[in-house]
């Protein structure tokens, strides 16, 4: 029996690597002798198309700009927290209290905002920035510590990122051929078809070769399932999307 793969909880690069590993394992045991040459070729073709499609996205000038803007807002968040923590040891009580106020505000949204995926980070930063610029106690704390420049930097980078992110989604939709989501679904279906045929042949013609192949494929699946499990324990699971790839990079 094959271990069930949590395919649609894999991030896109995890998914393509999972499929690529599967193909390499099957290829090492000769798809023709395993009587799954057709299924192997179908999955390999879809895997190549999927890798090519995401390579286009990775090389997109919009993707490069998004990476730069994401780094800019990440650095602003890290800077705001670091400066606030530093001011908790300031000799003036007013500065210590202002720093504590800002840390309390930031911590409501978690202490690793920069580790969130693109969509989550954009939404979370909008809420945080709104508090920093509208809640009287937060506004006063920012002014006391003279951190307006850092907050404005974070706001401008986040706004620019959000606008560009939407543009990239539109660019992705306009790519020729099947959409990336459709390619992912097709590859997942082809993967299951490959396993179904392998299982049938292994049942009808049991051998050490099929047992070894099954163990290797299960080991590969277990590895990627464990990655998903660890991520769920740390920050929640994420579905494969064509428009949200930060966490995969």
C-alpha cells in the first residue's frame, strides 16, 4: 500500500519536487519493466510543463519587484521591533513605556510577521500600520521614539507590494496554455494514476522489485507530509496557489 500524499497542502515548489522525486524513483526501476511506461510519460510531461510555467513566474519582472518590496517591508518590520526592544532599556521612563506600547501592539500580530506568506503578511501589516497611525497611544509612542520614518517605510512598501501583487495575478491569468492551477490538478491526477497502476501490478505480480519501489515512494511521500505537518504546527497550512509563492522560495 502507498502512503497517501497531502498533495494540495504542498507548496508549489514542494509539489514539483515531490513529483520530480517520484519520477526519478520510478525511472531508476525502469518504467517499461514495471509496466507503467505510459503513466510515467504522462506524469513526466505534466511535471515539465508545470516547472516551465513556474519558471516563467519566477523570472517575471513583477516577481523580482515583489521580492524587493517584500524584503523592504520585512526589514521595516524587523527594524521597528528591534528599535522598540532597544528602547525598553532607555534611561527615560517615557521611552521605556513607549517601547513597551509598540511591542504590545506588534505582538498582537505575532513576532515573526516577515515569515508569513505574501497574502497573510500584506493583510496583517495593513492592520498593524492602521493601529500605529490611528490608535492614540500607538501614535504617541511612535512620536516619542521618533519612528515615523520606519512606519511610513513599512506602509509605502506594503501598499506598493499589494498593488504589484494584483498585477502579477493578472499576468499569471494571461499566460498561454492551461492555468497553473489546472496543471497542478492534472499532475496530481496523473500521479494517482501512476500509483494505481503500480499497485495493481504489484498485487498481481508481487516481487522484491515492487516492494522496494513501494518503500522508496512511501519514504518520499512521508518526507513531504512531515514538512506539511511541521508547518501546520508552526504557522498553519497553506494550499498550493499560483499567486502566492513567497513561502516556497
